[in-house]
C-alpha cells in the first residue's frame, strides 16, 4: 500500500481536527435518525404505509411488507428532463432500477424529482440568474423526497454542476441512508474543437451565416449526454467517483453504451447490498468524511 503524502496527511488531519465538534454532532444526529421509528417503514401506521405502497404495482406487497425483515426499498431521486442532453437518458432509469432491484429481492420507488437547468442554454440570458440558486432548491427537493421514512437506501440520478452539489447536500440531510450516485455519461464526440472554432471565427468576421454557425454548434452538441468538453458537468462526475459515490469507472461511459446499462444495474445491486438493516450498511453521512473531500480537492 502506498504511503500518503505528508502534505495530504497534514491537511486531512487539520480538517478532521477543526471539524471535530460539528462532525461529531452530525454523526450523532444521523445515528439518532437510523434508530428512530420515523426512519423505518415498519414503524408507520397502517394508513401511512398503505399510502406509500398504493401505486407500487407488482411491488405493492413487498413495499407493504410488515415483517421483521422487509425487502429493502430503494428511493430514487431523479433530475430527469428531456430538454437537457445530460439528463435526458434518465427517462428510462427508474424502470431499469426497479427491474434490477427485483432480481435481488428488493423494491425501488421514485421518491422525488429535482429541477435541472443548464448554463449552456441560459448563459448571457436572464435565466442564468437562477442558476446557482437552483442548487438550494435541488437540495430541498432531494430532502423532501427522502423525508417519507420508507427507504433503506437511495439512488441519485443527476449530472451537472448545480444538480450534483444539490443532490449531495439533500442526501446528507438524511445521512443515515446509504446513497449511490448514478450518472448518465458524456455524449459521444461531435466535430472537433478546431472545426467549431473555425466556424465561430468565420461568423465573427462576417464570412459565415447564422445558419452555418447553428449547423456547426448542433454538430458539436449533437446527442444525449453531458457536454463534450471538460467543463463543470464532467468534473462533477469525476468528483463523485473520486469521493466514492459512484461505482468505479462509472463517470465517463457514453449513454448508448451497453456498459452504461450494466453499470446502472450494478449500482442498484450495490445499493441493496449496502442498504440499512443489512449486513454491510454504508450511510452516506459516514462515507463522506474529511478524506473524501481531500480526495475531491486533489482530483480537481
């Protein structure tokens, strides 16, 4: 095993020391949430539980399961919309996740949706003023979705630079839940940056029409997935993997690749394997510690 660099060890130790009191209080809070009957669907009244399972279809009996060891139920938080290329692939993920959960004796429900906006669309326009504020809405929406107390783990479907931090903040509000982030991957390469830049320069000189420019831009941003450059959407995916919230190797597989589907199935199986009440629970509030954030800083 390699030795940790002295400076990295020093910074990590300093973060641990300075955050000790607040970190300890947070861990006490999530321990209390873990043991609270409000966090366990077995503690719900029959009316509450019936509401939670009413639309579960073929999974209804499992969600209702009032036994000593009910099937794990996975809550899905999704940032799906079909206007943004990065989030369009998530349309089919809930069906994939439900089917994958059933194969390992578990269930999955969409716990809630969060908004997802793109600076690529709003840049230079009034909508951009909502960009950073949307992160707080996403965090609150995530927490609201997970607040029902019927989940044993969570899967967060989101990609871009406001969405991922908001999902993390919201998930940490329910830090007793094991949580895995599930990406959709980058779009395949379009025209090269040199080709795109050449058309932009020609347009600036008045040598290319708006139609020429639009054709070029649409050939660069041309399909589902995150933007085809190393911007904040893709760096956020790298961070999730570095911090241990993705399956290893999950960040940069294209949406149409068979491996992308396999990774989504594997993420579901892993969420079940690390679910609370199981033999190997890994709550997100304990997974994300000083080491995770130092990893993220180094990764950037």
